[in-house]
């Protein structure tokens, strides 16, 4: 039972509008497993029960549907999915089923579903599984007719169960499905790859070795490409973009040049489906033999194999799968007999619904284009995200010769401002290398604006930023100092080093600093240059951007710790943990971390709470703890309320829960700022920074007149942020109205819409804003943009 009374009328209306009473939903996982599938299953089960539907597990994928029986098709309860969120693989099993491919197999499956009154299917799998589901749906009425003829069901059943509704979610570590930026499992697979690469780099460094790594991706090079981008690999081989003839010599030249530039190791990443331009496979052994024969380097091969499928899902995959699962149930409740089967996917940071067969057809077109050697077309069909990754990799990995560089005579300074955030170094590396490729001189400023006015500025070269992507913190050094007091000295330094543009990477202080420099333009011409800011802060509190570099790494730190803390209570008596997160006044880490860790409540400043809310949460937990649930998790943002402190909440829960559960508290502290950056933050930092540099180049050329750069318009001082589905440059002046300067947060924050998800999945009745979802969109073909843009969706 849920918390009985609705908090407000809106919640009541929402609950009634989405009634699933009398409906039965079945969820299955099919094909290869992927981390995050369990989070999706959990979300489908809990959202289904929440709206009053009966929910069934179908075990072992389509095989379980064909075999039927109590063991294979089993009703799920709320408790049956607790503790599933943090588990890898799929708890309900997955199998490839030959029988379902035959008409007889599908007939058996239809009979098994009708017996239980199931006409809503949620399928989590790859394109093969989803195509099978669509065929099943198309044949449904014919299958029912056959069952009537065989005397297995009656005419009433045909009327009652006349239509089968299907919603798909893509679970595949390869990210090989068109129409979605990320499939469930991809981010976790990248975590596994990057963990291995980071570990291998230390031993390769010791012995001056070359490592050839094979990663999964028989038909899709996404994992290879993004991991190469995230670790700064020397060379990458993927099926969508085979190397040109004579690549062997070029690769050896590059490895040799890197060694000559004081680099002690080389990393080459090969997708398992890598081919040359004649469609011949390129194996890791072939690459190894080549390096040994031509260069004599000590070379080793590592094949990652099924390690990539294993382990716990990352925070990103848990959130993605939870959002998709809830969206899938809403989609099932809203379908009519005429709605085509749809797939729930991700575009930017938005959940969208797309026609299943449009996505499948486009996915198949990619393979067709590759078979026909139309490789450029294959890359474009893969989508905007894939194409941008490839462009950025090419931009950063291959250093042009001095003679090939455009000569610009422009100097650009790059600095970190505010608290350190994982991924800052990847952003600096990207900026330096793109700047040099564009023909500029790059200058690094140490210790933010403080170092700037003290003159801690020096030129930074291509090789200086080698190996920076995987490093946590800020190697340039960063301070919270704001520039207003020191504008005169900073202007002096700008003049002395002839700085023509500024790239500021940082959090809220960077945003304030940029505003102060803009203000100073009236007095000092030195600041009349293009300036751009890239948001980097664990708090994710910068206006104008839905995401900041560093926030994903912090979320993973929170999620990992919560998993361990919850596990520490297994086998003991019932226990509730109160955990304090960082974030200043911004509740992003507490809310989204709560969703990823399966929290029961998350207290934040943006959603005021009083003693009655605390009381109702304690009662709710007490009720749950009397049942089968053993552990509770409550997150509190550090500044959520000055009086209801972590200690106060801990003492309150301890007292009120006496006799039912005991309490422990934990302050996570600076652990959330440390550690190696996650693959997402490395990739996001690399791409957003590359885009910022190309924008600076464009603006310097546009504003160059009479021998100097002079930019004094508002649109030459911008923040580059992720907005819904795209990266957008926004003049900082225009962001003033969107900012709460007292609490250092944006006035409107997209992630507040995710909070009801956490409440629903923790068994509270609440309203969930479905205004963003609901409309079936169409797959957009990736038409080449007018200007080259090495960025876009992550």
C-alpha cells in the first residue's frame, strides 16, 4: 500500500488520469545483457504497480514466454525488485530464443500471455529483440484466431485481448541503435574499459610498452571511439571508418613521433569488428606484429572481452534506465490500437518516444552502408553524437605539421576558476590541442584569476597536455578569487602577453568572474576580446547549462558509497542511513544521487520541507521496515535547511524509529570532488571545450580589424552550456535574470522534474509531470550542418 493520502489535488488527478487498473504489463530482457537492465525492470514494476496495473516478470526472455508456466511468467511485487538497482546483468535472465523466430513458437507465446490477460509488453533488448516484438505485435490478431480454431481460447478472449501493445527500451553496451544518444549499459561498459586502460597505462609507463586493446563492438565502433577519446589513445580502429590504404606506415610514424616527444607508452584501441577499406578484418595480433616488425617496440595485447558487460551499473545508466522504465509504462498506458510500437530513447538529456521500426530500419541501413563501403554515410546514419565524437577525436589525436597549420598570430589564455572538478584537465587538454591545430598560441594561467593578476602565465604546447584526460582535480591549479579587485593588474597581464581571447573553465565563480570582466570592458580595452566559459563544478549549479563537467564523477562517487553503506547493513537488523552530500544550495547531487542509489527521501533547499514532512517520511519508512524491506536511505543536501541539520534529522529518525529500525549517519565531504574523472566527464569536457575553441576562433576572425581584435558586444562574452538537446552559446548578460545570486543557483532547474520519479519508486503518491513526454516523434536523419561542429550530444 502507498502513503494513503495524496499530498495535493494535482497528485490525485495525475494518479487517476494514468490509471492502469485492470491492465496487465509484462517485462522481459532479451538478447545480450547490459548493466542497468535491472534498474529498468525495477522502474517498470514499481511504476506499473503504482498506477494500479498487474506486473509480470517473464524470465529468460522470449524463451520464458514460449515455455510459459508459473516459473517463467510470474507476478511481480513491490518488494521483489528491492536491492536490484545496484546489480549488474539482468536478474530475470536473458536468452536468445530460436523457437520464438518460428510461427509455432510465437503461437505458444501468445497463448501463454492470453492465459494471464497480458496485452502490454515492455521489451528491454537490442534491435533483434525489438524487431521480434514488433513482428509478434503485427501477427497478434492472426495468432488469436488460430488459438480459437485450436480450441485453446474462446471468442470472448479474442475480443478482450484484441490488441498487443509494445514499448521497447534499448539495452545494449555497444550503443549501436539509431535514434538514441545512449543505450542502457553503454556508460557502464565505458567505465569498465576506462578502469582497465587507466590501470594498463601505469604498467606501460614503467616498461615503455605499447598496448593494443580490443574492446567489444562487432558492428559498431562507439565503445572504441569514445574510450579512445576518453583516454587519449594514439590510434583507434573502428568498423565505420576504416583506415585508408597505407595506414600501417602512418600509424607507425605517429607512434614513433610520440615516443620521440618524451612519451613512454602508446595505446592503440581496436574494436572487435575493425576492418580495412577492403572489408578485411584488422585483428589485434596483426596490429601487434606490425608495431614489433616496423618499430621494434615491446608490445602487448589485452582483450577485454566480457569484463565490459559485467560489474555494477554506473550512476548514468541507473538514472537513464529508471527514467526510461517509468516513461515506458506511461507510453503503454497511453497507447491505442493504432499507435505504432515505440521505443523510449534519450536525446540530449530528454526522454523521447520514437517509432520502433523507424529506428530498426535506420540501424540496419548503417550495416548496409558499411557492406557497400559507403563509410561516410554509415557515420552520418549513426547519428549526431557518433559523428561529433569522430570529428573531435580526429581534431585532437593527429597533430598537424608546422607547415600544415594555419598561421593566426592569435594568443588565447585558458584558466580554471572555482573548486576543482574531475574532467577539468580533459577540457584544458582539448582546448590547448584544438587551439594549436587552429594555428593559435595557447597560454595556461595557473591558480585562476589570482594567478592571472600575479602573472603566473606561460605558453603551453601540444605535448605538455599529454596524459591529462584521466587526471582528477585541476593540474593548472584553481582558486575561488574573483577578478573585480584586480582588473587593472589582469588588464596589464593581458597586454603584456597580447591575449586575444579567454577560455574560462569553472563553476559559479567563473560565471561571476566573466560578468566582472565584461563590466570592466568600459574601462579597459584589454577585455574587449571574445570570452567564453565552460561550466565545470560538481554542484551543477551554473545557470545556462543542464550539466557541468565533474557532476557525473561526483554522482558516481555518491552512488558507489551509498551501495557500500547499504551493503554494510545486510544481515544486520533493519537500518536507515542519513547521508549528507555537497552542492551548496543546489540539490542536484542529493536528488539525482538519490534516484541512482534508490533513496527513500532527499532533502534539498529548492523544495522546502517542514517537521510534518520529516514526520511523514519517518512514518513511511517505519511502515516499509515492518515489511520485507531491511534498509532505508535518506540523502540531505548540505545547505537544505539551516535548522534541520544532518544531526537533527539523524536524531529525529533514531528516536521515532526506535524499536523498528536503528540509524547511522555519514557525511560524504570532499570525496565527491576527488577521483579520476568518469568517461562521461572526460568526453563531455573534451567535446564542449573543443566547441568553445572553434567559437573563439570564429569570433576573433570576425572582430579582427586594423591589426587587432576588438570585441565589445554582449554576444562575444558567452557561456557554452548543454540545453535540453544541444550545446548553446548564451551571452552571460542574458543569464542574469535566470540566476538566484544569493543562493548561487539557477532559478529554474530541469532535474527537479526527476524528483517525483524518486518518490514514486520509493512508494510515495505524488504527481509526475508528463508534459515533456507523450508525443511520438520521428527519427531525424543526420543532415550535415553548415559549419563543422565537433560537439553536440554526449
